[in-house]
């Protein structure tokens, strides 16, 4: 049994959550948003999961630095009472790659997200496949960036209606470009089971890059028709993947605990 999985099992036992042969699904979910947005976009996924009995917490990344966003995620993880499925969208995938090494994290879900290798940054991922032409961040004099307004819908929210796209555009949360250039120091996906949602109409991260990322990290991949904000426009489909992760990660923990248990006396 690996050290990482021992830590997951320890977290499960400490929390008094039963992971016997029945492998009950992990009930805690933490959602991490990406750049140019805030946690409110997760509302549909939140409603889906809570209606199914999950306890859901939403991180509000300050987007001021990569370290600040990882710290914000760890702050929410520290409030959980048992094993967690940690979910990241877009740049939030880089955040969960770093923060997901926390022993309480039992599984990772990447939603149209980056998943850097150790020593790579979010922006480094685009070296493999460049961003689509309508995804254009505009850096301000203070080092923070907004998405170009007249391309926002096409690049970020192509399957939303015009009113919602306008609201998302005007409610953008700028991100420090330095956060996107900061490399990860660890990669939780190396030791934690992972699931991945490919948004087939993504205008911010080429779907080709999404698919190759999912394969590279060995994630269970699900393709969902939708734009970069697939979690907002297809909340049920995204919630289904998160629920599959909650069940699948519990099975991993239960199996590892069984393998690590002492043999019965003869």
C-alpha cells in the first residue's frame, strides 16, 4: 500500500466514516473554480450534489497568486470532517494538482482543466496545443488580466445564452498573470485516482489538449457537450462524473484497506 493511500485510509478511519466491503461513496466534495470567474458558477453542480446527499463546499480563490489560491483551497479542506473528492475547473485544475496531496483528498476530478506535471505551470500546458483563437486574456498595467470583452462568449461561454454570457463577461474576476506562470511543486494526480470531464466545444482549452491531458494523468475520461463553462451549462452531467468519482475513490480506499489488513489467524 502506498504512503498516499495509507494517508487516505487514515483520514477515512479518523473521520469515523465506514469504508468496509460495501464501499459507501465519499460524501464530501470541494469545488475549486478557475480564472476569470468565482465560485458562484458551481451553483447548478452544488444543487445536483446536495440533492443526492453530498456535503459540498466551494472555494473562493482570490486569484492574486498561485500560492494564495492553493492556500484558499487548503483552508476549505481543513474544514472537512472526512475524505474528500476535490474538483477543479480550468486553472483550478492546477490548484487541485498542488493542494490535492492533502491526505484527506481521496480522489480528484478535473473539469475542462489543466493538470500540470511537476515543474510545469498552467501556461506551460499551452505549449502542447495553443489556446483557441477566441481566448484572449488582456493583461492590465498592474499584472492582472481580463478576457477580451468582444471575444468573451466565443472563447469562454459559447453555449450560454446572450444574457448569461454578458453577465459572466461583466462579472469577470481578474487573475494575476503571475499565478498562471507559477509551476506546481507536486502533482496529486500521480498518487490519487482521477476523473476528467472533456468539454467538447471548449473555446478556452482546445479539446485535443483536454483529451491528451486526461490520458497523460491516467484519468477516467468523460466527454460532455459544452463550452469551457460546461459545469455551468451541463451541471447534471458534471455532477454525475463527480458522483462516479465519489464511488470509485471509495472502492480504491476499501480495496487498499483490505489488501493492507492482517491475515486471519489459522
